[in-house]
């Protein structure tokens, strides 16, 4: 079986911190740290990013505040075989980044 599911990280504009819902999920955000969206996909991450930007199955924060894919932060994240396993990894990555003081939206 191929490893077809991947976690991706989208860098968001800092103005996302003006969103009360976004910041309610990030009470421990440290000023100056990145603001990101963490997702998972069974298609290529570039194609999924294009879908977000076009509004297809897009998260509202990504659609409004997207900047770029954070390839350097995705490099160490191994692809997974199943949707369930990649969704678990997505949550782990998001929480890990929040613990570093990042503002993160996922799920």
C-alpha cells in the first residue's frame, strides 16, 4: 500500500490574530511566532492548497489569510497509509506547534 496521506502547514497572515474565534483557540500565543493552519490530505499538498485558495472545501481562515505553504516545517512529517492515522498526526503536529507558542487552527 502506498503512503498517500500527508499533513500540510499553511502560513497565515498575522492579521488572523484579529479573529476572535482564531485567538480563542490560541490563548497561549506568543507575539512574533507564526500563525498557521494545519491540515491533512489524500491529494498533493500543492493541489489542496490551491483548493483552499479557490474556496473549495476551504477553511475560512485559510481562504482569507493564506500566505504560503511552509515546506520546511512539513519536511519531517512522514506520510501515512490511512485517513485515520494522518488525522491523528495532524492533531499531534498542531498541538506541538501550539506548545511552541504558535497560533494554530486545525481540524
